[in-house]
């Protein structure tokens, strides 16, 4: 999308289903995204909600890199099962992504040419949506670790069906090499879409913490040590997936506000008084 003209251009293949697109820093000449197009030209079937609200982990998802015009396409992963949710360090040194190649949903890293794939998490449960901080020394990601026998059985059963139920997702941080894992949030809410402030001292994320029914999501900020929780938006609906511009002057996020029809989600940019 051109920010001045709002003109959009299709740069993926237009086949299958595509998710989690991200510019390859620092030059932003390439785009990294996940797609199922090698598994078929049609969109995969929608999730079965008979067991409640679930995310579908389509096994045909692999991660690809293309030029900004979409003309040159390179496959970066080819393991069986779900590979998606890729993001890139600002210095262009590494790619983070979520993969089920180990048998569970874990955060992995690799070089921007697809080499040196390294598993960073290894605890039963969902680990995903990972981002580097501005210096590529820290990682923030969202976590669901089942604890009780029932939670573990339910998680494993859904995983066999290539699905996951996003329950009480928590925010965690770790070093870029996977060491020094620390839990940041500790509540019964669904916390997701975490992103570091430019100074790496705080994290912005989306949560339904304030809504007893769990349907209303707003943006929050918190210190990396779990203190100083602050609510940022107060919209009666969905605000999520916040990200700062590298200089910290702007915040972009997705929201249902100003929707033409129920369920519409659009992108919004706000100036940020960064301190």
C-alpha cells in the first residue's frame, strides 16, 4: 500500500491463502509471508467451530520471500506442517517464525536466506507471533502453555486436527538465542500481538483484560518486567496488532472502528508522543 495515495497492489500469487506479510529490513526491497499456494490454488476449508472458536493451522503453510513487485518468489521453509507468522529483525540478520516441524508449535529463527533454522522454544503449547526488539537482542512473543491434564489433552487433540484454541495467551520475552525466558503478563485474559517500544523498555499489545465477556480488545502497554500496565485505547470493539514505526513517531494498528459492515477490520495510523 502507498501511504499517500492508499493505492494497493497484489504482490503474492493470489492462490491459496496468505498471511503474516512483513518487509525484509533494512532495505525493504523484499517481502516475507506465509502461503498455502503450493498445496492448491483454492482457499483451504474454513475452521470447524463445532468445538468452539479455533485457529486453523493449515499444514500447507510455508514461508516465502518475494520482491516487492511479487515477480521473484523464493521458498524459505519446506517442512511438513504449519510454518507461518514470520517477522524480520530491523538489521536484517534473522527471521522469526512459528513452526510445528518439531511436533509442537514453537518459535524458530533462521537467516534471511532460509539457512540456519534454530528452534528457540521447547515447552508444550503454542508459542508464536514473535518479534525482535530494535537491536535484535530480545524477542517478545505470545504463549499458551496448557497445565492441567484436561488442558493438555484438549490442546493435543486439537493439534492433531491442525487447530488451536486461543485461550489465555500470555506475553513472554527471551534473548535472541532463546535463553532467559521471562513471563511478562500473568492474568486470565487473551493477550496477543506484542511489540517492543523503540527503547525496548516497554511492550505494547492487545488484550480483552477489561471485558468480562472476553469480546472487546483494546491496546495496552506494560514494562518488560511486568509492571506499569497501562490501557491505551477505549474502543468498544477490536483494536489489535499494534506496531511502532522505527523512529517511534507513529503507531499502526488494526481496528473494527469505522467499519462499513460488521466484522470489517481496517488499518489505522496514529501519531505517538514517544518519551
